[in-house]
């Protein structure tokens, strides 16, 4: 059995960027879709690492900061509601962080550590000094923060590093910068400290999945560990099997058509 001491008891609030910049296709298929895949991955990883963990979700743009999912242990709710989020407007990063902090403060289980996971995919409007002040306030209230910097990563790097340095306490916070490229945002997060945790809790989660290797064969070249994210792995397996069946049916139809014309 996994060492229960290493299973961090945590309440995490995910802040996603739904500004107009999310329509951009530099992260396939779009920044928004790449981000939603990452939300699925992170909420699944958090709730699997400890059965008492909870996650919440808010969006930082549109008509204003909007809590989409209050803290819950039901990852299905996060997955279904995240796909209804509309794109528009500019992101208000500091307001999103403050709303997340307030939601965490009112968590039911006060033994849960508090963590905010924020996606930044558009230019940060705030001044660096304001972000530093906010980061220090979070640190004082024992809130850890993970920042995913993508899309406008070069422009935002200095401000987000300053925010990270202000909030970071004993390496409990992380900044992951993802430049555009052929890679998948959620794959990069899978191997980052955001998912692996400070003490390699990701390894414990993978161990909890059972006998390690089985089922991994289906995922050759797809950078998916079926033990890490069973729901995603299952969905992937179903779509691969459907595709295989479709190809076989097409081949069979072509064969029959060929046989028919030969008889004629």
C-alpha cells in the first residue's frame, strides 16, 4: 500500500484563462482546448492522489471572474462544466487569484493544505509590484501556488517569476513555462513538479494504479501512463479501438467492392 504520509491532503483551486487569446492555435488544437485537457489531467491527478482531496475551478476573463465549480471531490463535475466555459474579454489574474484564495479559506476540511493552480495564456495586465504583494499575502496565509505560463510565455516570464518568488515557501510552489511547439501542454505537466509533487507523490499514485505495466502496450508512443490517469487512458483506448474498427470496415468494404467488380 502507498505510504499515506506522502499522500498530501489538499484543496486545489484551478484558475483558467478564457480570454480572447485562447482562440489562438499555437497550442494544438487551440490554447483553450489544450488548457481544458490540462485541467482534466490536473483535477484527476489531485483527486486520485488522496480520496479526500477536493478541486474547484474558476475562469478569469469573460464578464469577470466566475467560479465554475465550487470545491468538490467529484472530478466528473469539473470535466463536464469546464467545457461550457465561453471565451471572451481579458483575463484578470489578480482578481482570479483572490477569489480562489477566498474559496480555499472557506474549505470545509481545514486540515487540507491550500493550493491555487493558475493558467496564464494572455498578457498579464498587472504591475509586477502588485503581483509580488499578492504573492506575499498568499505565502502568509499558507497558500501554495502553481503557475502554468503558456501562449505569451516570453512576455509574462519576469512578472510570473516575481509572483512565484513571493509566494514560494520551502519549494511548495512551481512555475512551468510551456512554449508553443509539437508537444502537448498536458504531457509536459504530467512530468512536471505540478503533477509529480514535491515528494514524487506522482510515483505513489502510479503505484496505486496496480501492477504497473499492464495495459501500457496500447499506449506506445502516446506518452500516457494508464495507471496515472485511468479515465483519460480508457477514453483514449476506446477511441483507438473505434478507429481500428473503422479502418477494418473500410478495408473490408473495399475488398468486397473489388470482389464484386471481378465477378462482373
